[in-house]
C-alpha cells in the first residue's frame, strides 16, 4: 500500500532511506531545517574557496557502489572518484612523518623501515582485518539490530574472542613501534571510541584503510550528497528546506502528523534522520522510549573544533589528508572520554583538498580544513576557539617548516555550539554514538520506536553506527523495516 512518508533531516541516512522508500512506491517528502541539504555533510563556500563542512574521508567505496547498484546505477553516474596516493601523511614531530601510500605492498615497506619484521606481521594482521571486513561490511551491518540472534552465525562464532579483546590489545601484541601502533589504531577513531574500548573485530576498519584505500570525490564529499539528491528526485522524492519540525503529533498511538513552522502536516509514517535524542524531545514525554539518564550514561563519539581556512599561497610539506600525532595520544583520549575537558595538547587533523582538486580553491591558493577532536558538552566560547587556532597553527608551522598564519585570507570556525544549533546534536557531538562492545548492533537505540506506531529512526545514533558508509546502510535498513511493517 502506498504511504505518505515524512523524513526529518537530509543527511546521508535520510537521503538513502528516501531513495529506497520512493523506489518501493511511497510518496516521500524530506524536511530539512537548514537552508541547504546534507546534514553534517553540508558545504561552505567563500571567496572562491569550497569546503566540506563535515566528512572529508571517502572510505569503503564498495558500500557506495552497493547503494547505487540497488537502483541500477553506479557512483560514476553522479560523481567522479579519484584514489589518493598518498592516502595520507602522519606527522610525529618536525620533519618526522610516515606516508601511507595506496597499496598494502607500499605500506609494508614503510612499516619495515620503522620496525624490522613488522611487514610480515602487518600482512597477517591485514588478512584477519579483511576476513572481518567480509563478515561485517558484506553481511552483519546489513542486519537491523532487532535481535541478538542477528550476530550468530558459523563465521561470527569463530570470531567471538575478538568481541572481548580490543583493537588496542591486538595491535600492541604484534607491534612495538609507537608510531606504527598509532597508525593502526587511527582508523577505529572513525567509530567514535578509544581503541582500548573498541572490540578487536572492528579491525575491519584497517582493511578499509590499507586494503581498499582512500578516495576523493571531485568537488568534495558534497558531490556525493548532490548525487544522492539527484537520484532521490529521479525516484520522485520531494525535498523541502527551511522546514523546522517543532513537534511529532501522536494520535491513537500512531505518528500521524508533524508541526512544521507552526503548521500541521499529516502523514502516514514519520522517519527521523535527525539527532535521535532531539527527535524524542519532539514527542510528549510518555511517548519517548529513552530517558535522559539513558542518554547521559551512553558513550558518545567526540565533538570537534573545525576551522575552514583560505590561504593566499600553496601549503608545503603536507598531503591531501595529514594527521598530527606529535603529542600524547593517550592523554588527549583521556581528555575526551575519561575526564572531559579542553585538551592541553591536542592531536589534530588537516585536510587540503586543493592538493587534489583544482575546483575547491582559486589558482595559487589553498583550502585548508583543520579538526581537533573534543569531548562533547564542553563550554564553547570564541576566545577558546581563537586560542586553539593559535595553538595548532604554531605547531603546524614548526612541524612543517613554513610560515602560514600570515597567509590566512580568512578563517571560519565550527564547534560544539554550532553542532547543537545547526543539527540539534546531543551535547554537540559530531559523530554520534560510539561503537563500544555494549553499544553495538542490537544494543544501540532501535530503528523503530517501541512506543509509537509508524515512527522510525535512522542515522549515526542508531544501527549500525557512526560514519558515512554506515549512514547509507542505516537508511537501507530502516526502509526495509518500514516496508515490512507496511506489508503486514
């Protein structure tokens, strides 16, 4: 039966779900509170510069291919991809860095230079990571988190020990060089938790990194949003911006309407890709399935302080993606997860998409994106933002042996307060709910409301978890649940 389906938010998961639901024959409308679509993956333009405001890493190309293939399409029908070589550079001090290239063979050579004998261990580690990837990304994550039995199979039972060890333990058992340990622990940061709290099974992220590689969509990650928007509209989805949802109306136990900018719009199904906690505040108290104390006890992925900087020169001694691990990784992690505070000496990440893509900056200039991971919920004031810009720029100049501050044309910042105001993000988190052992699969907030009929959720706070590829999968999973309900 054809249904009117209202989707709140226009991020990756919402756009993905809209495509599947429209393909199934439903009348789908997306309502976005901001002026432009994309959720956290919005785009910022100024003075000829273009910046991705959120995700900048394109990993797991097979997940994107699988999504578009479900509609008889290919990513290349909508955007152009380039595999990066090098994939990224990691600095550990002045003139002290390791370059991660585009094949495992090249990466093995780099490892062997740092720690003799490590290349053989790396290949063994990667074989395990690939096996985990084939189980997780090709199967497990496409299950909706309804039952613990979803995790039970011959393959997963053989991996049971990896759910009770951690990525950190497994890496440190095989590798002794601290630089190599940091590089191998880095990919799971995309899952939002400390490597010491992330199940060893999640080493599949290392295969996504070293095995599949890092890509760049021409004109940035927003070109993927544009491509999904084009596909959605081809399938009949209506997308409306500047539409702020003020309330979800429940009548006779069913989600029946939305109050949008003061007006009531009736619907048969409500699907929220907005922040899960915020969405439940749009319901009367009795219809919320998770209490405030529930959310307070959860381990959230970090927030971030971001700077979008236009430089009046080309920046040297950096790659498209560059990580700065020249300070204590453990201490910064503690300042995010254990004793939340502004970090004394933060690790940070810098992206220079104009190294790869001439479309994102004027000729002879450089677009720079800088990110400092932070604990969610910290006090966020302009003076602190400025202090941290100075702090990382001073280190950046020293480590890369160049002056850059005097070449700054402009800088714009985005931090905790902006995540709250722009995305209604719980405590201003940037990445959602961390994938720890007790926050995996069926232990995450549910895709379907247990208290309100025809109310569903998608995105990084629910199944399968944070990150762009999981968001695409989340959209598919929730669309499948809605279809299943529709056929009963």
